[in-house]
C-alpha cells in the first residue's frame, strides 16, 4: 500500500512542470479505446504543458489542487470557477454560481493512497468556498471506472457534451453535484 497522500491547493509556480508531467502521464489513461498516440500527444502538447499550468496557477478563476506522496506530485485536479462556456453544458447545468472540475487524474502507482478521494474533497471545498452551489464535470462515456468514482462522490449524469480530440468527436457525460 502506498504512503498516504497529502492534498493541498497549490499556488507555487515552481510546481507547474511537475503537474504537467503528471498530466502527460495520466491523460492517456482516460482516453477512449482507439485513441491514437499521435492524437493524445497532440492534445497534451496543446493543453497540458508547464506553461498552461503556470497560467492556471495564476488565474483568479482557477484552483490547482495537487496530491503528494513523499513530496512528489502524484495527482492533480483543475477547478474552474464560473459560467460554463460550452452550449451543451449550459443547457443541462442550470445551477448558478457553478464551478467545473475540469481535470482530475492520479498516477496509477498512487492508487490506493486515498489521493483521488482527497483531491475530490479539497476541490469540492474550494468550490463551496468560492460560493458555488454546484460543481460539474465531463467524463468519457466509456470511462466506467471514473464514472463509478464520480457517482460515489455524489455526481449524477445530467446530459452529454462533445469533447474534441484532434478533430475526432468524443462524447462525454456531463455530471453535476449540488453543494446545497
């Protein structure tokens, strides 16, 4: 069993590179079967770089929550506070104010350390602290493990949305959890 995880809302710009490395290692694990390595690499290069995480760490409307085991970052969650911009999400997520649990990933070697549960708990608390009355997320319609985790965390499916991976449309479930 891994050492227990320690979870914090991290605002240190020096951690951007390590968070990006975790993002690059974990994003492919959530991709639908048949996703090519080239498409995955393209998405990572366009969305999950250290520069992107430095931007997230300094943005007033975002929280980057990290899980550490023995000092190393083993998981992260990106929380975006504010109005959904996707029309499909706007149509099914009607509570306001609302936050989005945009990304949540844990390295496989840290599974069993409680990191995912602590990330979720800390992210939900951050949403409530920002005044949100609900939090939403998108999850691949074929990622059953993540769906079960989110269901256990109190999220319910309310609709679907498109997720574009290098021009290929994927369908995600939209899930919501009320904070009141």
